[in-house]
C-alpha cells in the first residue's frame, strides 16, 4: 500500500513539473505589426508597418530626434505597394513596392520613398536608392495617438486621398492621386470633345462622371441633351439633368427635366420615383414664386 501511495505521489509531482515546463508567459510586443489595403480610384494601395507606443515618452524631438533619418515606425522598414502608377505628392510613383523613410523636423517632414524594402530600420539605408523626397508641413492631430498610425483617408470621387502619418499630437498628410481621373478625362476629350461622338451611353457616362466629380454641370447638361436626341426614351438622361439643373439653381430647367423624366417613368409604372420628382417640382415652384 505504501508503495502505491509513493508511486502516486511521484507521478503527481512528475505531472506538475511537466505542466510547469509547458507554461510560458508571452510578453506583448512593444511595436505590433499592422497592414492594410485600400482602393484609391483604380489603384490598390497596400501599407505594412510596425506601430510603436508612446508609453509616457516625449516622441518627436527626443525619442525620434529632429533632422535625422527615421524608419517611420519600428522594426522593419515601412513598405508601401501600389498596383499601378499613382501621384505621390506631386510626383509620379511607378507601380511597385517601396520603403518609406522620413526626416522629421520642427515645422515639416521630409518624406523619402526608397526602392529597398528589405531593410531593418535605417540599417543599410542607401540614399542612392531614393525614388523621391517631398516636404510636407506638420499639423496638430485632433486627438492624442498613443500608437503610431498610418492611414489612407479623405478619399474622393476623383481618386484623391491623403496618406496620414500620426503619432502623439503630430500629423503629416501626403497627397495621393490615382491616374484614373486623368485617364477618364482623356477619354472624354478624345471621344466627345474632339470626336463628337453620337453614342448616347458614352455621353451619359461623361455627364455622370462630371456630376460625381463636381465638374462643369452646364457642359454635362449639354451632353445629356445630345444623348436624349439619340435615345429619347431613356429616363436616366432627363433624371440626371434635373439633379444638375437644381444644383445650379436653374429651377425652370430642373422642372422641365423632371417632368420629362416623369413622362418616361409613367410608362414603367415607377410610382415611387415619380412621387419623389413631383415633390421636387412642387418645392422648386415655391422657390420660383418666392
């Protein structure tokens, strides 16, 4: 019996030691890795970086010295990839992957785009591999950022955006732009302005692009009128006209376009849209009277 008890104690102790050997307390990394992908116009842009924490320290001017090269993050270098050529600042950045370094100063930062994406921090950095350097002013961030943050925001319908680098109370914004807007405007110029196309769909698409990007509404309305001559039964054309005429506060033409759209919608029994347009007509008529 004593032998059985002794063996049981030895086995239990063995299990305890084995369990203790397997227990590990993992220390959370001080600079967690992060990545994101964002469409800007027709370009897909990816950013991968590490996110150091403030942890009660004074960052810019102390932890990150002014006027010295900085990895713009922690650990390995920050990398940006673009699926197609984009404008980075006012410079053309070819499709591909690049590292981002910076030289922070008191009033502005120098942003550096470099072809070497395999660096750990600044070690091995070669200025000869720089693609471009641009200067951007410092802004005060609306909130305190404990964690170093890179984000791609303020995207608009023209394919413009800002790459924002934010830490502590400091923010810098780098303007980015897809080439899609340039390409679409070139097509409009080629086929409509110069080519004088009679393709109603293409005329509508051009007008709709001008509307979505807040360009010359008067020109867009002229294209829609040309489209209606070619395809008079398409309610989308007068419906878009009434929107732009209203934005121009040209309420008489907005009413005329809305009534034309209602005539075409009535054939399709689209009562909900008809009711909306009738409400708009009533509102515009009140504005004209006043």
